[in-house]
C-alpha cells in the first residue's frame, strides 16, 4: 500500500532531500531530530519534527528502538533511513516489519547477506560477477610462485588469519613471491600462530567504479548507469562523476550487466549500489561490495538520467513496481559532484563545526546544490562535517568541469573552513581535466603539492 | 543559551493563564507555537504544517511547545494564584510514551499535590516495551502534570512542575 506518512530517520542534507521527495509525492513527513537538530532545515520543511533524544547519536539517530517507536507513535506507515546511521542495520527493517511500517530499503535478510563480505563474494561468484583473482591457502614458497604466476603480477600476500597491515608483502615476479612468502609467512606465524597466506592480484592504479541499481522486489532490477568515484582521501570519496568515461563501452556494458545480474539473483528490492575496482591497465573490473542503501553520490546518476531515485525508492517501498523500463532510462551528458565538508585542509582535514556566517550558493545552468545549510545555520559537533554537495551537469565532461569550476569560484562560505578551496584545486588540475586519476591520486599527487 | 530564560517566560505565561479564567490559549509567532487548555481532551489538538519546536534562527529551542499540546491540569492543590518562584520542571530524557502509573489500572506514581523526595519515581517512559522510570532530583510538591497519560513525549519535553520544598 502506498505510503501516506513517511518517517525520516536521518539528518542533514539527505533528510531534507527525502522530505522534498515525499512532498513531491504528496506524502506527509515526520523528521526525527536530536536535541541538536531541532532547528534544522529538514525539521522546518517537514510537517512535523520529533525530538528523539540528546545530541549523541547513540542516544538518538543510532537507537533503532527509539526510532521505530517514534515512527509508530507519530502515525507513520513508512520509514526512510537515508544513508549512514541505521541505514544498513537489518534490525531497523525488522522492527519496522513488526510494527507495520514499510521500510524504504531492501529486505533485512538481503542487508545481512550483502553486509557479510564472504557471503557477498559468494553471491557475486554465483552470479558470474568477476572477483579479484586470488588464492586463499598459500602454504609454501613454491605455492606462492605457482599461484603468483597464475594470477599475474604484481600480487599482494597477506596473512590468511589476520587483518591489518601485518605480514603484508607486494611481489612483482616469481622470485619476489618466493622471498615475500618467507617474510610474510614468518610474520604471520609470529602474529597469528599460522603461516598460511592469502594472495590476490594487486592493482596499483585502480579506479573506483560503481553501478546504481534499483529493484522492485517483483523480479525486476534496473541500472541507472555507473559512477566513477576515484578522487578519494583515506577511502572517503570527495568527487564523484557519471558516467565513467575512462571505461570503454563494451566493458561498461559488461559492468552494468554484472551488477544487475547480481541484484536480480537475490531479487533485490529498492536502491543499491554495486561497487567495483577498475583495473585500467588490464581493462578488467572486480567486484568489491554492494551498498544496500541510497548513496551520498546518487545525484550524479539522477542528473544524467533525469530520474528521481529517492521518489522511486518511496514508491517501491509502498509496493509499486518500477515505474520505468531499462529502455526508457536515457543517460545523457556528464555530471560531477563535489562533497563540501566543513574541514580545515591545512590541519589534516580537521572537522570544524560552527556557525555559518555567510553562505553565497552558486547557481546557473546545470548546477544543483543539495544542502541543508544557509546563513546563520549551525554545524553541530556531533555528526559528520558535510555541509552540502555541489553537482554540475553538462553535455560532456568538459562542459561539466567548466560549469563546476565556475560554480566553485562563485561559492562563498564563511564562519567555518570548508573544502571548497581544495575542490577548486582538484578541478583545475591537468590530471583531473584530462581524467588521469586513480584512487590514490589525491593523496599521492595533489595533496603533497599543496601542503595539505 | 536562552533556554532557562525561555522556561521562565513560559512559567509566567502558565501562571497568567491559570489566573485568567481563560479556557484555552493559542499563541503562534514565527516557528514558535504554544497551545494551552484546561480541557485534557484537547491535548494533541494542534497539528499544524510546521509545529517544529524552537524559536526562529539562533534562539534556543522551546521544548514546551512540543508538537502535542501542553495541557495544564488544574486542581485544588495547585492554587490559581501566584506560581511560587521555586518551581522546577522535570523533562523527558528521550522520546517515548509517557505513563503515569507502573501498570494499567494502578494508581499514578504522583498526583498534583503529592509530596516527593529526591529519588521518588514520577513516571515511566516506554520505548518499544522497554520502560525507564523518571525520578525526582529534588524534594517538593507536584504542582502540575504537563502530559496526558499514554501520550508520546519528545526528548526534553516538560513532564512535571514541582515546587521545591
């Protein structure tokens, strides 16, 4: 049954984004807030805001029982978890189901299965999705050479028993694999009491590519193209774009087909993203994981498809089938998103909460800004430091870069330090303009040159 | 922050309302909204487009203006005359369902006029069948019960007014 009153169990820009999507569908909204967020943009925009608890997330946004209790008592028949917080905790949809509330997301069992790396890899393998070539049980130096030769160098050797950087070796040929085995195995014995190693192909310069998926739980799964999120710092994405123009068309078709096959194999419901590593040198891609939620960077897919993914999420949670077919999804142009954080890049990206004293937002053709901020708004110290997402769309990548660049120049925020300056430097860099980036580019190339 | 100041203002307002003989009072100013009624049945009467708690912009929030109406329960023990200066407001620690008694049908923990000492249980707040009790931090007399039994309360919402003894 279509949702009539939606509970939004999140904060910040995504809470506002969901309120707007619900209002466009004539659905009433109740936003959950902590005591620190009473005055948030989402709270003002919604029909109602309810204060869950104190600012600490563990006592407000991260308490599934509190959240579902509030949803039920405020008369909601649907709940959108946004991203982060409880969005990928299976207990939330389970509590929703027990209380007659439609969860805007996948089935709890799908969340559990996809959240488990081993299960997710097994599901991918079963669906014929390529995984990073590797071998679980390297027991001798001779094994190491044989497996290395089979997988292809360079390879990464690490302790099968433990995590972290302990006993990790990169080998570029058979001799290094044998020597590396001796060293890594000895370290593994010392650290974990077990010298068995795990080996996988090492990709020195990879791109992060992901496919936006949407399933209706009635057997239909569609994709809305792929995104390239290779500008990262400490595995956090800073810039995301769609499509991945570094990928040739035949590979793109395989990528999209792999991702939809994986989702279809579990009759996936609602929005999800299949993440892959793209080995540019070998022209191969390998499955990483599935994120069972709407993602921060969904707007770039919306910009190239002209399709509102959050509205579709809400419709599907209400029991509707997908409102479009794959043939009707026309991807056009190029879109790039910058995540703007209140962080001090000169102090190791120190999160810098505080009050915004000036907020001059850019506008113009192809420009979209998803933000909950305005002049006088407060960034509380309890949560993440994102203040907004600036998205530019153009007929091709060059036009999107030009529009983004102009918008970043126009964007003025005062009161707290932000990453706007860093984004200006990223989009002006020749490597970015010529699209020669990889997941380590920001940390290895750009940041050292600007002393950040 | 302005919160203590605001609470003081609201207490004055409660006092004036009790004294006035008015049956209902409804105030709306910007995002701030307050509804007072002597009729318990009117609790929850206000559900507007934007009943978000709080004064505009930088002001501290006004917890009393929680989405549900604030209902003052008058009683002989709570004289309509001057509200003593030494009033403390007991607030909800988190969102939940407010229960005045330990189980259905049982007498309420406190009534208007009840004397309490520090540590006395005042009510229960339920979240998904998990009940936590709210206790008094002071000794005093219950001056007003500000929420209906069984209503949802939000974090920081005033539950009781106690005159410190």
